[in-house]
């Protein structure tokens, strides 16, 4: 057995079942191993930004890491942006980055770069294997690091000779630590604050936004009148009919300030205090009202669900919350096509258990609103703010959840970043409906141009925000990659096309002309 | 005037005329400035890998830097791979990377990342502006750094508040150092070696591969019988009819060893000793024969053309070389379509002054051979080995040379990496013929799989090298981005389509079905 095989066997033994990759020469031994080792599905992506985004989507939905297979520094560089998004989501990922053989690096061959230096910028854990016989255990350590709470980006650099040299065998999996329990004292402090009856918001993130966490949070809310809140961009939120609702904090700083006005307590459950996404001249970065006390119930590495349950119990809350979102399917929309009518149609058709991925940017607000009372579903948000995330994440979510419909809502500008993801959707016959909001603009930037105080913009400035010349034809792009596609220009057309796609399996793209 | 305007004015004053970009909120003041300052062309690209690749192509052809405009760490990350290629080419680039306002960074907003740490991995020169009043001079320093010999990657990180705060004015351009002269002693040593009559190769790179450098090298070769050589992947080579020929060193290590066998002297002119692109078990990394003496005539930062001229003079060489490539247009090919017939048709039709960009990988050998005697042209190679380079470089080369036809030869696998470049070609009406060699495979990897000793590969391994399922339709992809396209399956079809494209202006794509 060589080092590569010891690594793949160790990854499989550690629970890694999928590898998203775009390998090159330095990863060929890893690739060759895939036929000798059972239990590792290999998914080819045509660009590494798709690889890492798919691993993000998989990690969020499977709750455990996929591996990525990346080709030296440039391969990791291409994956950087979606690793950034994944890092901000607490998604677990194990990157395997092939590098030159140890004795080859000093020759400074064309693909030589500082792989470890690059990995440090985008990873929580980095290691470059020192010899073939340590590769297996390095792999086990990488999985262990990735499976921390919250999930981490673990990057294992694999010099080519450590992959091809002989080794004795694979390594055993390493134990995965459970989330740290929250000390009873912290729960008592929060319980006391809540009993004081002041106006309180409970800002939740991480496991607290899964159904069970929300159940416990709902008990707390009903016992105390506290408001349940979540960030604009959440890693994963279980919502829709039957689920306890949380109010989403808005995007812009001054809106956050308004939303939090009057709160005397802000309780953080796996979350951090909300801040402005960007800085703007004369606008606040810090959004919590002066005088509002911030208290951590659970840090991101702690057991958020357990803490919420203990808090609810301490408060003598009812065993179950009474208030939940009720199923309310909007009628199918007619007339003009806009994000409102799109949202109504999606909320109407959304099947139970769907996974909704939202990189719709300015077009996503209405769909988010309408789906509050849709069938229960998971909702994944753009946690790191780097566009080109949604289509790849749809790949990973669909691989993780083959029996669930994935609905990917995407702005046209962001979709072009990693449009190659459509090919992998077709190749793997993934059950994804991609809805592209074609406003032919980086629309958010037209708003931002004014918000930063740079004026309305002259023709040159505005041309840098406009992607309408020439018009992108997303149907041709999708068909060019093997994905069936259609275009909707009216609400009726969209309703029919989306409903049709829901009834079938396999990838589909609908271009929504706004 | 704000910091952003002082920067743009300084860049223009320093000779920067073009900015390739994909800006976001933190770059809005830079964008707004474009209408207030004359002399900066702004070119929007739909992905930052296109931005940096375009800057590479521009830098190689214009001989001076373009600016890029990138959005925080993820924007720079997306541009990493083509910055790697540019760095390996000695192409000058000035990156302007917007970052959070200085007072905002510690809030750890979603897009926060270690921008400077990332920049260090892919840049020669990095600076983050400390305040608005230093932005202008920082810009001048960045241009100065980029214009070193050979060109460098200079990355200026621009915190948003340094862009919007008031400043007094722009900065003057800084002097650009000429290439360092080569000491007479070095020239004497090489002249002496050459006079000794031993078998000698002169390996040339950088300015030495431009027409004037080759003239001087040709004089040396004719006076001494030395062989002129260049790397497999050259930043820029002026070749074709009328130009002094150089022999290209082959790609694989053992072929390099064969090609260099018998040489007693290897003279390096702006080049480094040739090494294997990758390491392989049992194959050499170092390719220069034992006992062959390596001597630097000129280092990469030195005046290669001046050194070759002085060497030729010291050797008493004729004023001009007698041997040059002669124009030899092949007949138009008929029958089967393969890289040979494609190469013949291109060599037949190639207009004088064309810029040929080669990311055709395994399909590029025959076109390279046939164009040796085509009309004089510039040839740009994939110096860093990171695929997804050619289509963006075509954007930059066409912007730099609006009166020259750009011919971009591309493998299908690499083309998918940065296929978004086609949209910018259409938007800017760039005069580019994109030839996509559609073998539906990462063909080189099928060879590499065996070369690394990993066997022939089982079905899972081979599936990771195969991009034929589903079939990519490059005509639809191109049309989806506004580029006229056609497909060729016979030599006659390709000849006609390519000839037709040569006669017209504007972007065009031809899918060559292999």
C-alpha cells in the first residue's frame, strides 16, 4: 500500500464518503486509489471553486466533512473564495492538496508556490505531511480537526512522494469531541436576565437554528416574551411549516440598528454581536444599541441546543412551544414576473424537505418571506459574502441529500462566477432546480455606490456594475453543460416551469427575466 | 479629492491606462472616480480569474502594467491562479485590492480575511495603505515595483476609508529602473567558453526572446555554432517568418535530458536551468547533463539584449544573422481534423502580427510546429502551469494590441476554468479567435497517470480525467456570452471557419471536435 491509499482508507474509516475534486499530476496516486478502496465517491468538478463550494454544501447538510482534492497552490487558490464562505459557516471540510515531491520543491518548477502559506490564510488547521508513513495519521487528524464544533477547514498538503512511497497501512479514526457543555452558571445568569422582564432578543446561530434547537428556543421565547433572532446570512436554518420562527436581522447597518432599537438584552447563542457588513462613511459598524447588555449563553464551540434546553427548563417553560409557522401555500401568481411572484410560486410548489440555497442577493428577500409558511425546508445562506457560492453548494447539498429537492436561488452576476457547477449537476444527475434572477446587473452595487457616498456614478462607473451588454443567455449556458433550461418572462410561465421541475428529478435551470 | 481619486490620477500619471476589474462595495470610490479622471479604460470581467489573466496578457504585450481592481480577500483569491502564471512570466501587474475600512476590520464582518497574508503568497510587493494621504504615493510605488525587470506583481491593499477620505492631491510617477547592465567580465567568460568550441546551448528567456534579442542571439549562434534554446513555456516569443529561430526544450524530463545530451556548456540568458515540470518516481528532476557547465550570461533582472549584443560583438560575429525562418504557408488541409490539420490551417491563415496564445496542452504541439514558418507573430505560453489562463490572457492581449489579431488555442478542460472571459471579449468587441480543442478529456492526465507509476487507472480513476459526460457544447457556451461560434469536425470546415474569422474583426469561437 502506498501513502495515497493509506490516506483514502483512513478518510473512509473516519467517515469521509465523498471527494469533490479536480486533480492533476501530483494527485494521480490518490486518484488511482479510488478504484482499490470501497466507500469513497469521487465527484469531478470543472473548477476548484466548484469543488470547495460543493464541499461546503455537503458539509452543511451531511454534518460531516467531504474531502476535496486540489492541485497545488493554484488549485487551492481557485478554491479560496468558497473556503472563505465555508469557514464563515462553520462547515467541516478536509482539503487534500497535492504538492511537489519534497525533493522537487527547491527546483522551483513552474507550479511551485507557497502552498502552506496560502493554506494558512483559508484554513483552521494546516499540515504538510513530512513522510509517507505519517500520511495516514495526518489524514485522521485532519478529519478530527474538521469535525470540531463548529466545523473547521482542515488542509492537508500531500507532497507527491509521500503519496507514492510504500507504507504499512491505514490509520484508525480519531475521536470527535462533542460540543463543549455550557456551564450551569452561564445558564443561570441568562435565566435571571430573562426573568427580569426586560426587552430581550436571543440571537441564534449554528445548531441552535436546527429544528430541535428552535424547539427549545421557542420554549424560552414563550416563557419570557424574548424575541428569537438570526443573522441575515445563516449557515443553515430549518424553517417553514411546523418550525419555530426566528426573525432575520436585516442586511444594512442602519436597518439593524432600527431592528435592535429598544432591546435591553441581547443573548447570543452560537452567534456574535451583529455588525455592519461593510463600513460606510458616517454609518455605524457596531449595531447593538448603547446600553443593551450582551450576554453569551453559548459560544460557537459550545452545545447550543443543550444550553437552550437547560435554559427553557430553568425558566419552567412549557415542554413544547405552542407557536409554530403554519402551512400557507400562496396561490399561484399571475402577471408580472418579479421577486414577489417568483417567491409566491416557489412557496406554492416547494416540496417538503427541500433544501433552499440563497445567493439571490437583492432578489432573495421576497422568496425568503413567502417561504416562511411553505413546507418545512432547510435554508442555506451566503455566510462569507463571497459570490459564486450557490451553484456549487447546490452540488454538494444534492450529493449529501439525494432524496431531497434542492432549490438554488441565484443572482446572475454571482452565477457567472462558478457557472461550471452546472456541468457537475448534469454529470451526477443531481436533483437541483437552479433559479437565475437575471436583472443583468450587480444590482446591490448600484445601491452601495450611493451608500458609500460616491454619488450616483457616471457612465463609466455604472458600466462596471452592469452585466447586460451583451445579454447573458443562461439557457444556452445551461444547455451547453447538459442541463435542461427554460426562460420565464411572466409569473404564469415561471409557475408552470417551476412546478414542472418540482415534479421531475434531475437538474434544471430557469432563467427569470426581471 | 479623495484617496481613490488620488490613486487613479497617480496610476494614470505613472502610465497605467487600463484597469481590469470586478469591484464590490469596498471599491466603489475607485469606480466612481473613473468618470472624473481621463485616461483610464475600465474593463469589467465576470470573475477575478479573468481579471488577473487579462492583466497578465496586457502586461506581456504592452510591456507595462495594467491595474486590477479586486474585492477583498476572496476577490484576490479568485485571481490567485492567474497571478501565479503572471508571476512566473515576469508580467507586470498592479493589483488594487479593496479592504474593509481600518476601523471596521476588528468587527470581523463576513468578508473579513487576511488580505495581506494572501497577497504575500502571490505578489512580489505588498503594501496596505496606512492612511488616505499616503494612498497616492503608495500607488506610485506599486507601479514602480511592477515595472522592475522582469515585471513583478505589486499588490496595494486599499482600506475603504483611505479611499473615501479627503487628500491633497495625486503623486508624481516614480522612475523605472532600466534592466541592470551585465558586467563585461561575465561577457568575457562566456565569449571564452564559446571560443573553446565545445558543444553549447544558449537558453534564452525574457527580453532575449523578442525580435531584437533573437537577432543578437542569432549572431552569436552563427559565429560559434551554439544552439539557441527556449523553455517549453515562454512568457513571450517573437517567431515566424523573418525571425531567428530557437529550439524549444520539450516538456517531459526524460525528453529534456535527451535534448540536452552531449551539451558541454549551457549558457543562461534570463533563464534558469531546465527542470522537470513535476517529479516522477525514478525520473530525474534536474535535467542538465552531468559535466555540462552552467554559466549565466544574464540573470532575469539584467539586460539580456545588451548582453547578447555585447557577446556577439566580442565574438566578432556578423552584423546580422543570415539564418532566419522563411515564410512557408502550408496548403490548406483536407480530411480528418486533428491537431496537425488545425496547425496547418492556422499557419496558412495566420495574419502578420498575430498574437498566438497557447493553452492547447497536448493539442498544441503541431500548431506550434507548423507556425514556425508562418507570418511573424508573438507567441505566449503558460508559464505557471495553472490552467484557465488562455481565454483571459486573450482579453488582455487584445486590449493591449487592438490592431493585431489574437488567436487563442485552448484545451477544453482549461477553457472551462475561466470561460467567463468570452463575455468580456464580446463586450469589448475584442479581435480574438478562440480555438477550443475538444477532446473531452484532461488528456495530459491520462499520460501522467501512467508516468507517475499509478497504473492505467480503473473506471473511477479514469472518470476523474474524463470531461465527456455530458458533452460540453462550446458553441452554446460562447453564444450564451455573446460570442459567435461554430463547430468543425473536418479539416475543410476548420480551414473555412478559421479563414473566415481571420478576415473579420471581433470575437469568434471555433470548437474543434477531436
